[in-house]
C-alpha cells in the first residue's frame, strides 16, 4: 500500500544514476555523495524538468525526483 510520496531536489545530472543505476562517468566521490543523498529511499519513479536551483548551497542545474514510500 502506498503510504507517502517523497520529493527531493537533487542535481539534474544524477538522473542516469538514480533512475537507471548507471554510474558510468561519475567519480567515486560523486557516487558516494549520490548514495548518501538517497540513503534509505527506493529508486525514483519520476523526475521533473531541470531548472537552475541550489543543491548543498551551490547554484546548479537541479530537478525534483519523486520517490514512492511504502508502508
């Protein structure tokens, strides 16, 4: 049963890693940061169009990733 929808604003260029589990082209440090940022969350089910925003205080291209949490 669906319990909650969780939305995270994360760098847009992480989409390949988050949606497809394709970490090719990412540095080891980026992979660690990606995994720490979504720790405990399932794979996202949707991603918004990208826009200029902030992630960890840095201005960058971001997107909203939607995660479905189950009860």
